[in-house]
RNA sequence: GGGCGAGUGGCGGAACUGGUAUACGCGUAGGUCUCAAAAACCUAUUCUCGCAAGGGAUUGUGGGUUCGAUUCCCACCUCGCCCACCA
C-alpha cells in the first residue's frame, strides 16, 4: 500500500460534494464565524502557487472553526470587471463576457482541486447583472445624497489604458496597472466625495484589529494635518489670499506669498497684473505638466511674480510680493501658501533662485548639559559669536584648550555696542590668538539660543550665538598679552577630533557641524521665536496657537484642518465595467438649471445592462466606447419622458469589490442588496486575508462605501473587516514576482500532480511566517510530502497502545490549537513533524488516531478525511468536534544549570523538590562541584522549573 | 527627503513575557539495502582548535543595561516595502 494521493483526493472531494458539509445555512441560533479571502480577479493565466497561500490559511481557519462548533461562512466569488479581462479580450478578439466565463471556470477548477471548503452555493460574480444591479443602486444612493457629482477637473489619465484614474491608482506617477506615466487631462468626470468621510475613515481605524503598517498607510493617505488658515489682504483690492500653514509661528518670516497656477484668484486679479502675458504663458506651461513632471523636475523650482500686486501680512501689516509657482498644489489646502524661506526648504530654494528676502524668525535652542541654568540665579542676555577658524592647508580648526577648566571651546565672545557679528569675531580672534590675516568665509546659518550657567560670574546666561567661518591666510600674528595667554592654549583639531574631545564644552557643536556640512538647508525644526515682536522668546508650539488666536480676533485667520485625501475619480472611459446609471436630459436641464439635467435611473429600471457590442476598444479621446452605441445611448428621460442620453462612462474596477463581502451573506436576494437579518447575523467579517497591496485601494474604498451604507441603515456595523491579516508574497525561485511574462510561474497543477494537494497546502504553510514574503524552493515540498506519506503508511500498520503517546498527543492538541489561533501556521506544521518523530504513529490506538487526524484535517483535509472514514467513522471529519487537551502533569522537568550565565548542564528534577533541595542536588553533581566551590558563590539566581544560575 | 519593517548555519526558517540559540525542513557527507542505480531508512551536519576528552567563538557592526540579551536601550551599516513639493 502506498500513499495514493490522487485517488484519496478524488474520493474525499466526491464525498464532500455529496454530503454538502461545506454549505452554510443562515441559522442565527448558532454562533457564526465569517472568514473571507480577498476574492480573485480571474485573469487568463490562472492561479499560481502564490495565490494559494492566503486561501490555504483561511481554509485552515474555516475548518478549525467549523470543528469548534461555529456556523462558518467561507465563500468565494469573482471580481471580474475591469481592464485585464478587457485588454485580454481585445487581444484575442473575443467578448470579455466569454473570456471571463472561461477564466472563472479555470479558477474554480483549480480551487476545487485543492479541497478548499468554500460554500459554492453562494458564489458571486461582479459582472453578473443580478449583482451589478446593486452596485448601480449604491451609486444612485450616493448621487441622491450629493456624494456623487460631476466636475471637469484635471485628472490623471493613462494614455495606454486610455482612461482616467483615481489618485490611489497612480503609483510614483505611473499607472498602477501598466506602469505607463500618467498625463494630466481635463475631463468631465464622476467623482465620489470620499473626503466627506475622511475623519470617520481615520478615527475608526483605531478599533480595528489590523496590521499596524496597513493602518499607518491609511492614516498617511488620509493625511490629516492641523494648522491655520491665514488671510492676506491684497493691497488696493477687496480680494484676499487665503493660505494654509502648519507653521503659523513663522508668520513674521513670510516674505512673499505663492498661488498655485490654477488658483481662481489669478483670473480675478488679471486687470492688476502688469506682466499678464508672462503669467499666462507660465500657467499654460504648467497645465500640461503631469504631477510627476511637476515633482520630478523639482530640483529646479520655477515661478513668476505677479507684478503690480502686493499682499499684506496680517500679523505686522507689511506688504509682500505675490508669485505663482507650480510647486504649490492647487488641490491641497487653499491652493496658496505663505513663503517662509528661512524655515521651509522649498521656499528657501525658491528664494535663492529668484533672489528673494530671507528672514529668520525661529532659532534652535540648546541647554548646556554640564552647567545648566540654575533656577535662583539672575539671567543675563548677550549677543555673542563663535568663530570657526580653519587652516586651509590641513583643514584643521582652531580650538581653545582652557587652563583652569577642563574645557575645549571655539573662540567665543560677546558682540559690543556698535559692532556687527563679523567685526566682533575678528576682534575676538585677534585678542585671543593674535592672528591678523583672516578671510571671512560665511555665517554658519542663523542664531542659536543657548542657555547655561556661568560659574565664574555666578549668573545664568542666555546667549544668541552666531557662528562665523574664517580661513587663516597666513601665520602672521602679534604677541598676545600674558594675561590672555594664561587663560588658554591654542590647539588645531579636525572636526572629528573635536567631536570626540571629552572636554568639549559647546552645546551648539552638533548644530555647527550640521550647518558646516549642509550649507544649503533651511532651519525647519521647531525652536524659539525672534524678530516676531511680542512673540519673541516663545516656543514654536505656543506661538502657533497665540499667533492664530490673535489673527482670529482681527478676522484674519483661524485654526484649520486639511486632509491629503482627494475625492475619488470614479469615471472610466472603458467598456468592461458597470454602466453609471444616469441619464442626461436637456429638457430637465432647462427646467432646473442647477440640476444640469442629470437624472438618476430609477431603482425599478435597474440594472442598466452593459450592451453587447462588436467594437469595444477604447477611443482615447476621453469618451467611452459606449458613446458609439447609439441605440443604447438614446433613451427616454425617466423623469419627463423626453429624448435623453445615457451616461457612457463606466465604473472603476474597485466598485464591485466595495461591497461583495456583504452579498455573500444573502447572495440570492432579489428585493434588496441584502436582508437586514443576514447582515446582523454574519457581519462583520471576523477574519479577512489578502495582500498588502490593497492598503489604500480596495480597503479604503470598501470602508467608505460601508460607512455610507451604514448611514443608509443598510448595514448594522460601522466597519466591515474586524480583523485583517496580510499574506506575504510568494516569489519565484529566481526571487522575482511570479508572472507569465517573466516565465517563472509555478502552477498548482504541476505540484499537485507530483506531490498531491495536501502536500501543496502544507508546504504553502511551512514555507515561512505567514505574513512575510517567501521564495518558492523546488525541493522544499519533499519534507511535508514525506511526512504525509509516513502518516498514511503508519495508519495502515496496526494499532497497539503506547502509554507515552497520551501525553504527547495532549501537547500536540495545545500546540496546534494555539498556533491556528495565532496564525503561526509554519510552526504548526513543524509541530506535526516533531510529533511524528518522537512518537511511533503505528502504536496509536483508534481514539488516538481520531484525535491526531482531527488536528491534521484543516491542513491536509483529503488524507485526514480518508483515514478518518477508514478508522470506522461514518460522518465527515469536519462535522466532528475539535479535540480538547487533557492536562497531564509531568513528574519531572528539565532544569538548566548555569555558571555565570553560561549553560553547564541540564538536570532532570522531580517537580516536588524545593529550592534548597535542588541547590544541594545540583551542587552535589561532580561536574558542577568541580567548577563551583560553595564558599565562592556570590549569588544564586533561581527561576522556578526552568533555571539555576551560580554567580561566582 | 519622510514613514514602517527586517538582518540568526550552505538554504527556508525556530526560540513564549529577558532564561538551554541554531527546533523543523531542505541540501550535503558517510552508512544500510542492492549486481548496480534510484527510492527508502540510519548517522552526522553553526564555525573553530583538538587524535580525543574537552575548550573557544557566534544571532549585521560597535557600545550600554543585566547574574543572564536574538529579545530591552543608544549609535552605525545593509536590505525590503510604502509615501514623496501635502506648506
């Protein structure tokens, strides 16, 4: 008898189909468990071994929960609208409908060959009119609530797919599907107001049991930002420029304001702009740039000043110039920013290029860690300098090594009245060193606020230091006074040597070094304010609040919140999607111009079926292929009955997957999307498994629709997916993603033919930690295959009772149970292997085999079912109950003996011995006694039932 | 540039909450069986010194906390993923 997996698989699968063990009833008297895979897109290539990893995990959980007594909902369906099927259909000149039907048949066959326990009676398909009728229904509800609107805006357009894209579908400036660079195009689009849900989408993340990185990605994508909106009055005009900023504390440093080229204000101000031609030319140029071009060419910022215009900074009444520049995004905030070049890198670069004023208003603050200010001493303020004198011959820097104190410093001194910083520095250098010939190189950024206690004067000092860099031209110097030379010695050192100088007394050092190495950086951190009138001395956080409050009082600003999230561009100019159920009626438009003649198709006329047409290739001119189907486009207005035209754009691929998980709870309902009872019983999803690539696509869109349906009271829970787990990718043996074009795809058929479905399932789990990527190793599967064969053959040999098996089996029950609960499938498989290694399977009796097979059944269902039935059971193993472990206490345990934390021995200890007895026993061991003399023991660390450590 | 995560044998990886590092599997070597080979089974397998008994080193690198660190803290290096002019 050998392990004939082909026969076993067929028998088990036939048995399950006949006995219908995997069909789920809406039986609300039982505890439910809803475990779901992200349903696949049935492409022409079929499934590869990478897809199966997630499905195997959900199947293990489904089987396990079933045996735990839950009414498990574990369904499967097809997300079949969208580009891949359509493109493939165009290529092979067939209708997408036919192609999809073929692909689904292939996928379904593959899934069934793996013995997955899906309830196929609930199978759904997003391209089925009975399904998309409800997708359209949701759209109409969105429209009725004002959450679906039309607008002509510049959108991302993929020239290869010939359709508009949502923001989420653009990745680093490329189309998510085909990686073509996207273009900007002005198109009249249907847009969904997902931004209305931004705060709820963000806040409700908190309660979800999702992987932190996914939550983090959604948070970043939604991008909540707290700041202030500030109004700059335009001189000699009633108009104002509103800017959004998170750095109201830098308002005094604003030296110009910038509008996005698309900002409407530009048009309104045209009459005042002196260089209108230049401005128009610039606007025209930036219009044609894609977002990618705008950002990629970011190294060189461009802009044009609006000559003749000035804006008034509301905090100090100063007039500043107004610019337009395409580094300002029209769609974020107010489409205008205040430029603070001293404290914003982008503004800084812009100022350098166009020679604009840079005004410093925030400076970093440091406190001397060795001599911090003393609370009861007076504070004396000084403006001061530090001179960094470099010898260009060896790049060493002059430091002062103090005689009476263990200090190394730069040349330091106060600025006297009437002196500027450079003069003060030159004077100090001369006084302290005698060097006469120095070349001033540059100031090292702006000031630094420095706080310390001056021991020799018994006072606290608050100094604003300016660092200045000089080069020594020659060695010529005058003799300095004896008094001066007695204070310190001159020592030349490299930056590295100064950094590692243990006596360095310069809390500003890291700032100087950073500014020396990166001279072209604005100071963007928080700090304390200078040059800001009454706000001088406050810290950034406080200043943000106080400045905004002051503006609010004068009506020039207020606190504001912004989101990065943009509304969802929902139109696609392609054939293979749900038609948007809207009719455009000219007559209705005349009667009610505000409604623009946009009429929703009434519920009883749904679905608006996709017409079957010959030629469905995309046109690329921004219109959908449907617009060519006159017989379909021309219709009667459902409102007034006059001639009208259908909307020809279709919905994006994500529409169907936004609510499919709901339909599984009530898949055949003709009257409603789902019944309230079905939702109440099965929702929310207890475990959802899929790839991390949907973090800001499907998972965000679905949450949005779900919340909308919650508001409509169609669903009862505010979040659809209670617990989410990500499945790590399986890479081909060449460490690349598996894809047909790379020719590295490994198909399940290939593996099943050679090793069987159970081996494939177990290897998928054994390959590594579930959520991490793994590389498919051709030989890896032989280990699990040998294990299953061993199980099969051991069963055939006869049963004798072995007393030790009971304990081990009980341990195995605990291990497997915990590991399924925690998704540690890889070590669950190794636990089975370990068990088979320590226990002679042939010696297990009938009851022990029953238990063992139950544990194995979620992983290797075919073999387990077959042996279960052969072990004199008549019903499916999956209708049996999961085994409970009995606690069998061991008489002895292993104690680790360490000397100074190093393992020296492992002893078997009776559980009844107490600490003293154990110590004596251990020290009685020859080997230990040889190394540990009783009188030399400093300490004994004792960890109950685990370890004893002698410190000698 | 910002955020998140990860570095353990020849390879995939294991190690609970700070307590025997290298489980389990693959591969490799030797052996059993065989006329022979394959398969299967048995033994060995982190590195290093040693004939051996036994010793030493080791979880990316360097430091710290601790009786004891793969695990905690700090700095650095490398790789991966996501976002990227969001004011």
